């Protein structure tokens, strides 16, 4: 009979790696949240496509924008 051995346990991501991803992800998500939820054309007015994308995102999330 053959026995199945458990795969070697992989160590969790080092804390510094998690901290680095957090430092990159949190500001990016905050900027995206601002653009979608609160911008209302102040910053995203530079291009009609970006403005309409954010406008549709507000409607999709149920945030009033008019």
C-alpha cells in the first residue's frame, strides 16, 4: 500500500510583505472609493469616459449623485 504524505506546509507570508501590500492597496482603494462615491465629476471630469464610468458606478452602488 502506498501512503499519502501531507504536502509540506508553506510558511505564511512574512509580515513585511503583508505590510507592503497594505501600504499599496489601502491608498488605491481609498482613491477608488472617493472617485466612485464622492467625486461627482470634480476630478474625473477630465475625460467623458471616466466620468460616465464613475457615474454608472454610483448608480450601481445606490449612491445618489444628482
